């Protein structure tokens, strides 16, 4: 954030100090910003960029430019255009929603498994960055994502062979985007340029592979694959095929590009011949058969004579260095040659550097077409990667419809699907008559996965990707909101419950009838009645005032009553069944409310010691008996409670699964040890 | 994690792929590891390092060394010692606890505000790293932290003037630790060495400032401040005071260090005189008054003559370059001089490089004393920084006592204290007779802050720091556990509640009577009765079986009954009062249970729209009226009936008698059949 240097601290934004840079008023004023931008882009008026004539926008763009100029201290020719992205163009997601949907980072901060890590099939760094950008900037306006869908469909129609060739080409392309930036900043390295030359040379083949009769988006991208031929020509003429990594080391400029350079290099290259001739001559002259003429970097050129031959050394030899078994000499002739050869080397390096700088300067006139090329390559990679992912994960093209509904058949959560066996797909239907679903079901039954997969499908569709479902029809959607999980924020003085309520308040104030809202549990951070009353009031507000498409999961079974009272509210639940005394999650969404949460079974699965679970079970029986006896008529009666199933001892559960005829004696012994472990301390590690 | 290359996947560890490296069996075996370690450290036996003679420890250390050798491909002389840190020496904290205590990273992943960012007053990067390490590795064995406390106390006694001088010295020291590593890897840069030379030169003054009569720890550190004088001598002789950044640019080796280098440099330096003389001579010879002799890197030396004077150019001038208004020439004499000067420059650079490498090789014999110096500087910085923080934040020296208690008077949360006005301090007393505190109170009332400040004080004390309190007496403590907040973990298939329960299970299985346990809400991710029953069972297990020092906050007011049933459980609450229809949090801990949670007031503060809060209020009134009318007489009546002893299942009874080490695999298989029989027919009798 750039702040005027005399403005007060921005405590309310709660930003770390390093995110704030102070600049003076002149740098931030709208007037100077307009002038700076027009100057930078070489235009009379900024109207060219379709920028709305609002001074705060101009001031912001100008301030950013000023700051980058200030820090980079160079002309920034690679910044060639200014684009105004209206918030309205983007599908809104607040920071919490981005985090909860685990787009490029898991909730624990890891890079994988995330939506991106899962579907990422790009073959270049440019493409990977582009795909990341698309996932973080889904569009509410559907023309662009629809064009991407059409391009993906074309890729899949075209069949894999052609696609494979295109992707091989994209994969071998260098990072044109980064290299273009480096050319603009005059920091491009030799191998950047040789790589760019190779990539440019391969473009015609890539264009040919794409063929004609392309859908609009691909046709546009293909058109971007033809930068002016001067760029290739410049590079091909000047840069060696396999240059050294650093211009400091020479060997970068192609032979034939500069006569002067070729001459200086020849001088050095011919040194070998001269030395061989000199060695032969001096051996003959001195009669020292093992005399050697050599060179090393520190001591330069020398004639080496072994100890036993020193008597034969002529008078014009000057001692340069004494070794254990030999002496090294120099002669006036050799000294002159040394000076010439070393000087030629030094001048060749200086000349190469000058030629290289001139080349980069010439290239910097082509920043704009190179950027367009980079964009085309990045987009092509992202599109074909999405096509590849669509094929691999059996994704389908979503339909953007105009009526108000979110209708998904056979939807899946693409990340979770990769992690578990037998992922169960599920439908969702939200429309004006069925606008809020109260989702109940056991712990671990899949409520959170179900809810998030709906958001994920909406996000993917608006990012331009196919979606994990059998069919998905999506009406206009403007924003996604999520309220999931809970963590407090002590340093800013907010309790878990406060964080929950702040997020809920934000949703109630910002969501519209076109928003998708996920509420995954609410009201749990306060006393039971407080929480229930608030959850109920929030549910009703979402259903009747905000009227957003809403999935509302809860363990307050009392809330399932809303379905009988409000027409556009329906109950669904994740199913589970008991089997051999344990619990089996079916992960299937069915209509109606769930009857229980199976909390104790989950605690047992989590490894809570058996005696603690047994104590909890007794308590629960007492609580339920008391509740039944005093049946709170309106609320707690809503869900009839079945008896909790017996929780089997883990050793007994294990025994029940053994198929003894499949067992080797050694396995049997191992099993005995496991069983003893379970009995010694049910569940595992020992507490003394 | 290093894994043998043919071992099966480590799915159970749930690690990202990049955290796993596969090495072959030879690299990982204990035998080769022992040999590799002994060879590396040049010792006969590893006993020297006080390593317990356990092959898995040796194998692990050897495998790490092998891996680093493999990736670094160099001799690693900076790894000079091996230290075994017994887990028992450290105060245990699991990953969740580290995260929850926000030691160096906030829960949202930011670097600030954290415990570290708050108390960090170090003046060097070495000291900052050391302090971070201390905070992440508090010690359960109290001798070392107590020695740090004594050193801090001495610093504060000594008064700020002397301390200021010491810290100024430490602040101007270079990063000896990093530079030593770079010397060992032969990658030290010229300015590393000139900085090291300056730091070494200042050491006697630093030692003098510290003076004599130091407490043990400081005396040890002072002794580490005298590396062998050869190091200073080597550096002072060889390195220029202000060398160039890169050895490639020359200007690094001090004049006088090498006669050969001085000579080569002189040749270049004398070029100026020669050129002035030549220019005067040529002007006179040719009669061209404005003739100039010059040099540039690309074109070398030349004589420049303007267009108008070209007629006067003598025959021995050879054209080198044509400019717009002038021609540039070279003469045989100038060419010879050019060759000599440029060759001297090139050879000087090569010689400097060789001398520099020799210097680093000499320095690499002193890695061990340099590392000790780095350690001493780092420790000194960390200690004096803690002293400075103690002074700034009014911290006190904690007392380590031998009886079992945690007694804190006027404790504060040092991070939150910086963020809010009027932070209210609080006491805590935990001992055998008062071992578990049930903490209730309103949302936002300060429960979480109160609980975490206790853990923070324990952590700081065992890291060796003074603590934010008026007084703190701490008995022996072995581990800190926390269960705070909630987030699900979809990708690994764990619901929020599952995560909660897994954390609770971990605590119940690993905490001891010497552990500090913080439970900040539990049982909220499932249905109300499930959650209440589990929370109650967990509380009782902690109080009666685990017997850990426990702070247990909850919104289930029902749990406050435990205090009347279990002697070592007490209720405390954070106070609040209503004032003019709003809520005022007093943040003061008082004994007894709170009466309500003020959830609706908090929702209102959070910005939940007023009509929603009003609806919730109505609902709440209804709920409370219903509950009063049906007053559940004693929620826990059921639990009073103590469990009759259970008759163990016959299969379990059988398992309990097995002595597996006496068992043959065939017997084991037979036993499995018997066990299956028992389970199929409960009771074990042959009744069918």
C-alpha cells in the first residue's frame, strides 16, 4: 500500500509494516499521475485505455508507476498498456473464501493438495502462472470463460495426437514472459536470448499444428504467435547457438557477426600454432629435448626446463618462476606474444559486451509483440492443460444458462476425489423455489466436501475450465461466500465466536440473490441457546431477505424445522448406516433431515481412549433421558433419537474382520502382537 | 525424510512428496554411517560426542551427513561436531501447540505480531536466529534456562550504560556464523572477509566491556570471544580495507601482500604517466595541437585527430576507427604499450584470484574456533536482547521451584498487551489440590488470552527469558499441550470435529501429571448432547486420570458442575457487566462460574444486522422459557450412578494372558481361530 508520507498511520487496515510504503504528495496526486502515465505510454490522453475518467483511478495507477520507476530506476518499456478491471467483471471472493476453497494453498499453508496442484497439467512456467491467475480471478461475466470452454471442447474434439504435438511445442518454449521483462530491464542473459531464438524458430511449426478453422479464442491466440521477423533475424545473426551463461565469459556473440571480434578471437585461437612452432624452434636452438612452452592463467606464458637441463639454457632466457624440479623462463619474443594474446582476449571480451548491449537495445523495440507472444503461449498452455485435465479427470463442459439456478448432476470434489477410494458423486439443485439447503448428517459424513464441491464447480466454470460433474447448468452468479471452520485472532482481540459472527455479518451485508453462500456450521462458539438462536436467525435472513443460493450445514437438528416453515428451504442429509456395530458413511446426499451425529463413534475413531468414550456414552444416555422426560416441545423434539449403537472394543472389531484362512502363521503372530497392543491400551500409544 | 530406495511408500506419515528423498541401503546402514561419521570428524570412536551407543541414532546422523555430502559435493569442514539432544531435555510441544502459541508465525501465517516479533530486541542476524531457536526449543531440564536467567539478571544489574556498549559492538559485528560456513564451502566473498577482519579487531574491546566477575554462562561466552590470533593476522595481511564486492573485479588483495601483484598493478597505474608523455611527444612531432591519446575498453588505446588536422598525420599512424569528426589511430609504440598494459591487468586479476583462494584455504583450518566465536556472539546477543526486552516490558525473573505448582501473579500476554489499551493482568494458581480450572465467561471476555498467557509464560521461562508477570513460580513441567480453534482437513478426510477429537485423544494419551494442558472449547463440532457428553468425559479424565495442570474453557455451563463433584477442579470466570444496554468486558479472572455468554451482544458488535439479532433474541427468549418450564433437575443425575465393574469380553480376557514372545507362528494361528470363535459366539461357551 502506498501512503502519502504525512498521512496518519493506517492502523485500521491491520497491515504489516513492510506492506506500507510512504511517498510524497507529488507522487500521489491525480494531476501528476495523469501526466506521468501519458508520458510513459506516449499518449495524449488516457482515454485510449478505456479508463473511466475518475481521478482516484488515475492517481492510483500513476502512484504505482511512480513507485516502480523509483525502485527500478529504469524506463520500464515492458509496461505497455493499462487495463481497468471492473470488479463487476470478476466473480467476487473474499480472502476467507479463497482460503477455504484451497485454490493454490491448503488451509495449513501447503502447496498441495490444492485445486491448482490437482488439475495443473501445464507444460511451461508461463502456463502455470496463467492458470493460477485464472483460478484466482474467475469471471462473473461469462463471455470469456465460455470462450475458454469452447476452446477446450475444440481441443478435445481435435483428438489427442494433434494436442500432444502442440503441448510438446509449448513445453519446449522458454519463458518468453520473463525474458521479455529482462530485455526491457536490460538484464537478459545470453542463454535467455539463445532460448528465445530457438522458441521463435519453432513458432511456424506450432502455428501449423494448430491449423485453421479454430474457434475464436484459439484463432486470436494463434495470431499472437507471429512476432515481427526482425526479432528472429536479430537474434539469429548475433547470438551463438550455445552461448556461455554470462557475457563476462565471452563466447556469446556468433562468429561472423563482427569482423573486429572475429579478428581478436583469431589472435587468441592462433596462439596454439605459434606456441607449437616456438617450442620446436627453441628445442632445436637449445638442444633441450624436453623443453616445453606452456601457459597458465596466473603466470602467463613460459618456457619450462627441467633441473638437469638448466646448463643448456641460453642467455636471453629470463627466469620467471622456480619449481621443485624445473625452472620457468620467458624470452623477449614470448613476452611480446603474451602481451598481444592477453590484450586481444581482454579487448574481445569488452567488444562482446558492447555488441551484446547493442543487441538488447535493438530488441527492446519489440517489447509489445514479444509480450503478446508470451500471452499467447501462456494462454495456449493453460487452455490445452485444462483440456488435458478434462480428459484425465472426466470433466464436462458447464452450461451457462440465463434462468436462476445452480443444477449439478453427479458433482465431485476434484481434490478429495484424488485422495480417497470410491468417491461418491452427488447432485445439487438450487433455484428460486429451492434456494437454501439445510445440510445435516454425521460427523465425517462428507458435509463439508459436498458443500465445497459446489463452490469449486462454480469457481472452475467461471475460470474457464470444465467441471467435475456429469452435468452442470449455472445461472448468473456474482459472488461466492464461505463461512467455514473457526480460529480466533487474539492479537486483534477477536474470539473464535467473534470471527464467526464477523464473517456471518459480512455475508449478510454483501451477498445478493445471485451469490452462492456456504455456511459450514455457525453459532458453535457460544452457549448452546445463544448459538442456536443466532444460527436460526441467520438462516432465516439468508432464506428470506438475502435470498442467496445457500448451503447451510449444521449440527443443530432444531434448524431442520425451517424447511417446514419456509417454502424455499429444503433439508438434505449425508447418509450413514450402522454395520457390525461400527459406522459406515455412505457419502450420499439424500433429501430430508439426518437423525443423529454419531459424535461418540467419531471420537472413538479419532483415538479417544475407550474409557473416556464409555463415560461420555453414559452421560449422553442421561442427557437424553432427561431431555425426553422433559421434552422441550418445539425444538429438541424435532429429531427423534435412536439409541446410540454399542461401540465395540477395537480388538474385537479387529477380530471380526479377520479371514483366518487367508492368514500365514507369521501374519498371525503379528496380529497377536497388534491385539495385545489394543488390549494394553485400546487404540495405540501407551499412557502410563 | 530420508527413505531407503526400496522401502514402500510412507503414506501413513502424510508427508508431501518433496519432503521425502530416497537413498540406497548403503547410505542408510548403521555400519557405513558410523564409519562415515568417524571419518568426517576424524575420530576413532563417536563416543567423544557423548552419543548413546544406539545404532539407529548413528544411522540417522550418518544418513543426514551422507545426504548433505551428496547434495553439496564438498568436504563440509564447518560441520565440526555432533550433539545428541535428548527429547527429555526439551519441553515437549506438538505442532498444533507451536502453531497455537504463535511463537514465530501467527495462525494466519504472518510474521507479526508473534511472541518472537514482540520481544525480539536482538541487534544481529545471528542473535535473532539464536533467539528464535531458544523460543522453539524451550528446555524441560532447568539448568540451562536458569543460567540464562542469571545472565539476564546480571545484565540488568550491570545497568544500561555498559549493556549499551556491548550491544553496539554486537550490532556492528558481521554474521560470523554465515561467513564461517562460506569459508568452509570456499564461497566466502571479499567483503565477508574484510567484515570478519573488522569484527575480529573489535573483539578485545568487547571483552573489556564485559569485564570480569561474570556469571558462569557469560564467562563461558566471553571465553569464546578469543579465536587464535592467526586468523586476524591472516586477514589483516591479505585483505584490503574496502575490497571490491567480487574477486572477479580485483582490488581485493592488500597492497604489499604479494610483490608480483604489486608489480603488475604498478604497470597499469603507470599507464597514465606514459600516455601524458606520449601525447606531448606526438603533439610536438606532428604539430597537431589538439591531438589526444586516450583509452576505452572496447577499442583499446588510440590517438585521436580531428577532421581538420588529418593532413598532418604521419605515415606510421595506422587507422583504427573513424568517427564523425575525427579519426582514431594507433602507432606501433602505442600498440606494444597497449598489449603490455592489458596483459598486466589480466594477469593481476588471475593472480589475485589465486591468492584469494589460498587465503580461504588457510582460514579453513580455523573453522572450529570461528564457529565457537559465532556461537558466543549469537548467545551474547540473544541474552542481552532478552535483558533489553525484560527492561522494556517489565518482565521478571521466574522462579523454578521443586514442588508441584504453577503460580503466577499478575501474568500478562505479551503480544496482546502490545495491541490493546489497558491490558488487565491476572493470576493463576495450579497445584495438586487445584489442578483443573474450568474457565467460563462471555465471548470476547478474554478466556483465550488468559489461557494462552499461562502457556506463554511457561514457554518463556523454559526458553531462558524473563516473563510478563509480577511473580512466577514454576514447578517441574514436561510438556505443553493445546487444543484450540478448529479447521477441517478435507484432503485427508478429517472433519472439524474429527480434528478436535484427534487432538483431544493425543492429549489424553500423552499428557502426564507434569504437563500443562490448555483446552479452549471442545465438543462443538457435533450435536449438542454428543458434544457435551464428550467434553464432560474428557474433562473428568484430565482431572482424575491424567492429572495434568489444566485450563479448560467452555461455553457448556453444565460443565461447571464438575467443581462441586471433583475436589481438584475449580471454576473461574472472566467477568463482564452490562452497562447502558451494551456489554463491558472487565477481563478480570474471578473465582466461580459465569452465568451467561452474551453471544447476541457479540454478534451485534460483529456487525450482524440488527433485525437478525432481534430475531435471535426472540428465539432465545422462547428457548429459555421452555427450558425453565421443563427445568432439567440435574443434568448429570445419570452420571451419579457409578458404573458397575464391567465383565471383560472373554476374547479380551484371553488376549490379556498371552505371552507373545513364547508363541510359535503356528500357535499364533491356532490362537487366532480361538479368538474368532469367541467373538462369533460371545461367552465362549459351546452353546450353539
